[in-house]
C-alpha cells in the first residue's frame, strides 16, 4: 500500500446541519512536531532562506510528539517518504 499525503477533507459549513462539529471543521489550527538538530548555531539561523536544508539528529523510527495549538494530541515516529522527512501518527492521546 502506497503512502498518501495527509490532507484535510473538504468541508463546507452548513448552518442548518444538526451536526455541531460541522461548524468547527474549517477552523484553522497549528500543527507542530519538533525535530531536534545535532548542532545549530546563530550563524546557521542567520543563513536560513527558503529552500534551506537543516540536518536533524532524528532518524527514521525515532519518537515524535504531535501538538495541535500547543497541546500534545498524539505520538508518532519520524519516517522518510520519498525525499522528505515525515511523521507517521501511531497513537492519539
């Protein structure tokens, strides 16, 4: 089975719906996963630009905490999908 990128389902807000969750499905939220770096300096920070690559000390299979709006909502593990570092969600808390 091929991995598919995780995308949010398309939703439309229908005021006459009996489902109260429909009203909040389109609200934006901030998803955060931290990938620690082995060594990162202020000089490295100042040299960042769009397209820059930052090496991480994380390897595929390393644990990751997934946060939404600052609250941990799950655990996952780092994975490599094609040429990108991804997080595979393994548990919701």
